[in-house]
């Protein structure tokens, strides 16, 4: 019951966020609760992330109610239970792996924390909340939306015939994501494993569950079995976690998720959950200290491998020798890359919430350690000047929540013109789409000798890197104007506007909604019109003569200033 | 007293048929009587956007001359940008709303205001003010269409560069198409008026820049010309340079222009203002000249009847 409500709430928040409708609420609520997300990302970022303190509270709750969270709140567990029911996955007889495999989750936990200790976050691979958010947001919702939109399309002839305007023109936009197949495949595997044991992930693999298990040795509120027990074993057969020992009166408390199924199935009414009941524990499946240490060290080793790599998240951008993929454009307001990667859960909240679909889960644009982290793909869509949802829905502050006035200054990168692909530069065609769509007036059309038409130049200090130009460039395949992370403003603290102004940025809207427009003219000497009949081919065929070189400046240029006039 | 629905008898049917035939004959005769006081080719009305729109259409013979009862009408505004009326990037909402009213008064069965916006559609609909102004008259009539399913392939006979394109289905099935652009400058085509504005009715316009913008505009206009009986250009305020998005200087002309043919309307609009700080002849605007050369209309407005009325 609570589990259904919880999954419903999780999906409703994510669905609303995906339509930019979850205003006034925090759609990332469930991400806050992830025990591993909290511990792993705070450790990796060496920072207290306020919202994620909720995850620490969940950890502490294990002392009192054990893994209640796993049984009732966690949308991952609920998703697996749902899949089991929907796909009618029957447990194969004698397929259940031995108790040794249950220790794997503890090993993964230690490895994840070991890596976090060195500042490399593996949380995105292992924590259940980011995993399940990606699954629903990036793999399931687009399919559902495509289905809804196709339904509207199929209804359209009828809606037109009946002149149901709203229905005939209604559309459900379909976001399209990179890596969706990969995300879905991972879940297909997790679903397939349900045939070996229900909640296979929760029993054997989930490091967040392991973290709770560490504190659930003997929770205050726990399972107790009265003398009425006939040892019929109905509870043990019903337990999805295999948390009931051979003697049904004994419980593996660290495995129990308090789903209460054993209470419901007991024909004698002998099983009850109470505060401090007389109860017997059973094997805990917690590996020894040595195994923990070894797992932790292997995680740290993986982190060391990451740090030693060419794509090390710890390298400082802009310093020579640091290689940055030109496609690694981050959402506006993203923290400096190292901190960003430490905090980012790769949950995909920002990607799901992005209304223009420009935010995409990265493949390798951010290196192997940045898989699934958000990158802006301008060719797919431009960052909307009137939107700052990515920062608002980010649970960890990896993308800072910014008001629109600040977000505008959070420069994502800079557009560059690929002159050899440009219709105006290379082919002499009168195209100015990039200028036409730039919301910031960052593109100037100038006359050059090499082209009969005016050609685009990017004003770097006015360009925000939103990608409007790249998204609409009419050239096929690679756009003739592209956003690179060059010049991106990545600030951990402080005002983007103040810092930006200090750097000489001059960012403003080309046309402010509601404000009268200022003057702006064509490049000198250019005209979009043909000459009047009887006039020369070009109104001003020549450039203005260059100013006569002054006597002081030596011809050919010099690294030195001219001698001062005395 | 409640009226009961009358049954149509054979006799009534014949009577009504005869009456309708008579009316048709009268309508056929109308152009003859019009010869006595010829309706102007172009009407310029001075005044506020709504009043001037009404006056301009009236001066041209009234909406009944262009829209017959029961017809389906599509109005094509400029609403490609998320900006308010004062920026002169979009058609003034009062112009579109007034056109809508006129069409309804003329008995149109359905009037839709359609555009494929450049900027985010929701922002365009809201900030342009066009959605709010028109929905007050008829609900769900303004739409920014982007999805492929709203478009149908149309072949363009005699095209120079655009042999076929995807056009809004509602436009292809409309009886009357009324281009109602804002008069504004355009860095690539000089001006953007009714001919250039047709680019907002198709699915994919990006290729225009590759295949030849001016020729493609004329190809598209040749396809839609049979549906265009009336053109209304909003020159109440004109973005004289920096267009189509702006920012650019806005000249207040308080003029609405109405004409029967797209080329004449655009040619006359070119003469209303300076563009990029210079006087321009309609023949200097390539796509207007090409359209005239290909027989889509006349650009010799100096030889046409132009009336100016006060609203």
C-alpha cells in the first residue's frame, strides 16, 4: 500500500517535472533519500549537501525500523516488484544463488565508498535512486509519450471531422535521449535476474541496501514470532528477501525489509512486528573486516585508475595538457568539472526536466567517468533563455539552482563559425538564420571581401552558448556554427553576473520580452537589396580606405610599443 | 414561443433552390456593377490596428467579397518570436483579432490562425498576444504547428527550386488563406511581407537557405496563390532594420494595408517606409521582382488604384 503510493508519488513527480509542471515542489525528493547517494556523493565532494542529509536520516532510521525504506519507500524495489507482477516472472526452482552472493552488495558498498574517499564518485553506477530515475525518465517515459502522441495522431481524423480543435491540434512532445537503450538493457538484466530470486537486486547487489543493513542488525521495531508457530514455513516461502531462516522463528534482520508479508501469510497469526519483541536473529551475511577492506581498496584502486587517466576528473580545465571534449557542454550553472562530477548522481532529473531536450546523458563526451552525466547537445535543441529547470531539480547542487537573471550569465560555452560549411561564408548565399534565432544578439553580420553577402561573426562576450544558432543552422549534418565549452563560466560560489561582468562579458537579451527594441543596422556597405535600376552592381563596391599608418608604428608589426613622443 | 424545426418539403426545396440560383446570378452580375465604381486594388487605412484593419478591408469591398458563408479560412500572422507587439517582430494582435471578427461576420465556418514559429511556440503564442486576442472570439483557433502530422506533401508545378514541400493540412484544405504579416525588415531578403511569410506554413524551411531563398519563396507562393484572395499587412509599426527578430528601430506608421494580390501588397508595403536607411523600389527586392516576373501579381503599384482612408 505504502509502496504503491510511494512509487506513484515518485513517478508523478518525475512525469510532472518532464513537462515542466512540477512547480512549487521539489521533484527530486526521492533522490534525496538515497542512502548511498548521500554518503557516496558527500564523501566524494567533501561537502555537506543539505538536501542529501535526508539520505543520512534514512540510514539512521535503520537503527529503529531496519530496511523499512527498502520495502516501502524505495522506487527501485517497487519497480522490481512491479516488473515481477507485470511480466509474471516466476521464480525458478532451486535457482536461488547461495548465501555467498548476498555479500556482494557489501563489497560494492565498500568499493563505492573507497572510490568516494579518493574523490571519484561511482554512485551513479550503484545507487538505486539514480538508476531507477534514469530508467523511468530516460527509457520509459519517452516510450509512453510516443504512445500518447501516436494515439493523438490516430485520433486526429476523427477530431478534425468533429472539429474538436483542442484534440486535433494537441501534441505530446517526445523527448529523445542518448544511452536509452543501454539504460533499458541494464534493467532488462535486473528484471531477468528476478527469475532467480525476487528482489534479486535488493538481496544481492544493492549497496544502498547494504548500507542500511549495516545498521539493521537488531532494529528496535522488528519481526517476532510467538509460541503459536508451527514451523509450517509459509512465511519463509513468501519472504521476497529470503530473510527467514530454516527455523521460521529466526530472522536475518539485515535482510528483512519489513514488507510484512510473513505477518499476512501466517495461518497461526504467530508473526508480528513490534517494538523490542522477543526474537531470534540469524546469519547476517556481512562479510568480514578483511573482505570489506579489500573491496574498499579495489574501489579506491578503480578511483586511482580514473585519476591517472587522460580523462581524469581531477584535471583542471584550461591548463595546458588537459584534454576536454568539444562536445562536453555542461548545463548552465554547473559546478567546476571536478566538483560537478563528484556531486552529480547521473540521475537524469535535469535531463528529464529539460523542455528543449538539449540536455542528454553523456556517452563518452565527459570521459568514461562522466557516463550519463548531463551534456547540452545544441544540435538537438537550444537552452531556453526563460528556463532554469535543470538547476532547480538537481538534488545535489551539481547544477546550481539559479534565478533566470543569474542563469543567463552562467555561460555554457561559445559558438564558433565553421566557415567552410557556412552558406554565407563558403557558398555566398544570403543566410542569416543563426543571427535570426540568437536570443542574445551575439551574432553580427559583417561584410567581407570574400563573400557577396554578409557573413556571421560571433561576439564572444555576448554569447551564452545556448546553442540556438547550432540548433537551427540549415546546413545538413554538422552545423556550420557550433557551441564548444570554450569560455564556459563554472563557479562553485558567488554571482555569475558579477564575475561575468568582471571578465568583460556583456550578456543581455536581444529583444527583451515587453521592452521596446533599440536600433541595430546592417553592416556598413552591405545591402540585402538589389541595386536600383541603372545603378552600379553594388552600391559601395569598395571598403573604406584604411587610415594612413601613423609614422610611429613600424610597418609589419612589432611586439614593442612605438617610441613615446617627446 | 418555442419554434419547431420545419420539415423540408419538396416544394420548399424547389423554392429555396430557385432563390439560391437567383442569388448566384446576382453575385455573377456584381462585377458588372462594380465596373461603374471600381474597387481599388490596394487600400491603405490610417488609424489604430483594429479600426484600420476593418477600414482597409471595407475599402477593398468588404470581407464578403473574399470570404463566402461556410468557407474555411486560415489567417497567417507573423508570430515567430517570443516578443510583445511593441517590438514589431510579430503582427499586432488587434489586427489578427479584427480579421478574425470580419471573417466570422462574413459567415466563415471555421477560422484558424496558424504559424510554424521559429522560437518556442508557447512563448510566441503568449507574448505575441495573438492567442489571447483571438481566443476571446473563438476558442482553440490559434495554433503554432511544428509536428509533422499537421503537414501534407504538396507538389509545386512549374517550381524552379522547390518541386514539393510539406504544407499545413489545414492550409491545403482551406478555401481562403489570408496572409497577415507584420511589415518588417529582413537581413537576407530585405523585407519580409506576405510572400516571405508563407515560409511559416511549411514543415521544413531550413532548406530554403540552401536551395536559393528568393526562388523558393516564389515557388511556395505560386502553390498558395489560388487560395489568397486578400492580403492584409500590418504596418501600424514597422521594424525598418534589424529584422526579422530585431532589435531594430520601429517606425510608427499607423497604417494597415489591404490588397488582393500578394505581389502588389508587398510592393506597396515596400514603398511605405525606408528600409535600412534607404528608399527602395519594389523591384529591388529580389523575391518580389521574381514573383512579378513569374506572373504571381503586379509590382507596378504606381499604375494601380490605391485609396487611402481614415479609420
